[in-house]
């Protein structure tokens, strides 16, 4: 899949904050859409609380389950979230925010980067659902280096930084 | 082309995805943190962009503040240590003389500070997946040699880099 925005960061650089900030704005910009914010290391209750603080309890109640904040430890959960979201609101536009660097990888090919869920079956399912439902967009994906990647990167830093 | 190591890369696959939001939001947050918990070495902040109307850039930044007074106090506190600069879009992926000049000029006014750069630039950085020895690393970012050299020392830190994946942002 090709998300609208892909952020790559080392660690603690502010990727989650940026992604959540975009969600907060999107909720205001698209009052008739559905949102799924998936995170692998933030506290979903704390994030939801931020929304309540920002928009008020009443408004969040009105939004109901059109705004979902969930934690995921497997990319299967992301694929399932898409399935459930479409089942709940088949006619709505769905925005996905994947703040799940541990569940995503990027493959850079000739025609650009392809962000993938780390489980191939789930990735295939997810892409299939995206292809069949043009009203679903992945607005943000956050990516981070794996430890192996960091080691390779450190080697590179030694080579090019004088 | 040389590698650069921005701490955060925001790559858009289409306009309006939120690169400016990410970079400017990061700038605002970093400045707030510096203001309340200053580092031992003072930090000065430089935001570069290449696709907006300069007046819009300022307007956009003021929107992070709750009210005029808050914004005025902030500007006073950071007097001389903060700039929003608009540059022309790069003609080629290698030529960034205008940006280099802007950074060096700002750095010269603050010789003791560490300069943190927020580069909301399109067609300046290129994302790729292999390093020079052909090893696949998850992502590397390249730019023109002279521009990369600006970030080589201890005084200038590339904090955020924006890029457009379709405008030559992919090798």
C-alpha cells in the first residue's frame, strides 16, 4: 500500500505525536468520516482522553465508534480492524492511521516504496480490501528502523560522516 | 549525492498528506521544550520551505498558538534564535545553493548555538533503500553533496526532513 504520508524516524523523534496530531485535525476536517488510529506502543486510553479534552465528552459520544483508537501487537489486528470498520460503516469514508512501526516494513521498488504489513497473508488481505474499497485510505504510516537496520545504518554513518 | 540523517522523515505520496503539519508541528514542540527545559548548549531554530507563499508560512505557524499574546511572548523569547525562511524549489536534486546560503547565514548570526533545521522541502531529499556498498538498509536519505556537507559538523542538526515521493524523491 502507499499511504498518503509515511514518516520515518529513528526513535523518540515525534512520529506518534505527529500522526496523532493529524488524526485530531482530520476528525474536525471530515465530520462525516470514520477513523481508525492503530498504535503499537502508545496508550489508547490516554490518546482517547486527549480527544475528549480537545473535543469534549459530548462530541466524542456523538462520534461514537466512528473514531476508534486501538492497540495492536500483530498486523492481523490491523487487517481485522479494516474488515470491522467496513462492516460497521460500509458507505463511509474510512481513514486509517497506522502508528505501528513494529508491524510495518517498507520495500522500495522501482516505482516507489511499498509499505507492507509484516505478515504476508495479512498484507495481501489488507491490500485486497484497499483495492476493493476506494473509500478507505491509509492516511499515515509510521516506520522505524529495526535493530538490524540500525546496525547497518551505524556502519553507513561511519563511512560517510567525517 | 551524499547521505544525510534527519531524525524524522515525512514523505508524502500526494499533496495535502501532512508533511508541513508534521514538520511545523515538530518545530513548535521542539521550541516549547527548549523554552521550558533548555539544553546546555543554546539551540536556534530554522524552518525552510519551498512551496508556500511566505506570508502563509507565518500565518500557518501562528495558528499553533492559542492567542496573539501567547504568540507575541513566544516571538520575544526567541528573538534572533528563530527564523522561517522560504526558498525557491530546487531546479535539480543536486542544486541547493539558496538553502545552503540561508542556513549558513543564520548560523553565522548564532555562532555559539546549535542550529536545528526543519526542512519542509520537496524534491530536495531522495529516499532509497541501499547504501553505497549495496547492502539493503530500511531507508536512507540522500541529497546534493554541498547541501549534505552543511549538516556534517556538530553545529547544524537536520531534525525534520520533508520529501515528496513522486518528485524525484525516490531513486
